[in-house]
């Protein structure tokens, strides 16, 4: 018997025509958990293929990428004889560093492809309004994430310079290449995730989970979380660096509140136009 609607634990809300996935899936298993697990496996396979291709590209450009990434550390050496250098303490460190950086580059290169596969998987189980929301969120997520990574990279030289300044004059700071790469990737991904904050806020508001007024009332808590996040992402801990790292998060938070408020105003305006002769129904829909 075919499904006619309701909520499915994997595919969400939709009808049988939404969840069959096309003519090739017509049959007794269409809409079942097993069918959708199979589809999930197919999408994960495509995501893995994209990551593999991206990692191969990252492997090919590794010499240039490594030179680019280590430059902030080399520039942190002072004029008083201080030196900051990368080293490979173990025989296999160079290989593991190359593999790690190649996979990280592959992850960045394949981000749009990954977002597309996620969208293709969840799309059939969504209502028309939910499809519009997911489309906007997925299209915006990759540029925002990459913007956060770019901003984190701009903050990288000053962060490294502050930490390197604690070394006495005429000394050399030898940093493990693996540890340095882990530090760089953690900081960049942290800022990429932070820049996804507007996506989460706007998505929750569009789905009716959180109102713009609720986000505005919680701004004090949001500021504390932003400062703590900046302190964790930047081990230097100096006030200047914390201010630089916290500022874009605060800006994105209040920008997202403005977008949420605009969305709510637009929805109320549409309801007002469509139900101007039925005030009782309008009040029920808004609340």
C-alpha cells in the first residue's frame, strides 16, 4: 500500500508521489525505510567520490598549498634574531602532513558538490514551502562557509605573530608541521562554522521555530558565546585579536536578525493581502 502523506523518520513530510524518487522506484519498496537507506548510501557514495577527486587535486597542488600555509609562520620571525620554522619530527610526518592537507583541500573543493547531494536527498520529502527554504539555505551555506575560512586566514598572521613574540631574542621556535597544520585547519573550520550562524538563524525562523524577537532578546547570551568562541578559536587570547575575531560574529548575528524580521514582515504582509476579509483566520495563521 502506498503512503499518502505524513511524517517519515528519514525523508520527512511528503506524499507517495514525492518520495518514490521517479519512475524507476515504482514498486512495493518505494517509500520504505530500506529504500531510503539505499538512496542515502547512493548519495554518500557520490559525496565520497567528490571528496576523492578533490583530494587528488589537493595532492597535486600540495607543494604550492604548503608553501602558502607556512608563510605566516615564517613571517613571524622577528628582526632580533628570532626564527620560526616548521619541522618533521618523525620519518612519516611529511607523508601524513601531505595526506592531511590534501584531504582538507579536497573537502573545500567538493563543498558545492556535497551541498548538492544533500539537497537532492532531502528534496523529495519536503513540502513546496520547505523546498524553497532548503534551496536558499544550501545555496547560501557554501559561500558563507568559505567567507568564514577566508576571514580566518586573514586573522592568521596576526595570531601567529602574537604567539611567536613570546620567544626570547636570538632563539628558534621549531613547530611540528602536523601540529601547525592541525592548528590552521581547526581555526579556519571554526570560522567557517561561525559564519554559518545566519543560515541556522534564518532557517529556524523560516520554519517557524524561532521568532526574530526571540533572537533579539537573546543578544546578551549571543555576545558571551561569541567571545568564548573567539577565545577558543584563537589561543593567543590577547584583547586585540579577540576583538577582531568577535566583530564579524556579532555583525552576522544582528544581520541575521534583520533578515528574520524582514521574512516575518513579508509573511504577515502576504497573509494580510490574502485574508483581509477574514481577520479571525489571519490571527490564527500568524500565531
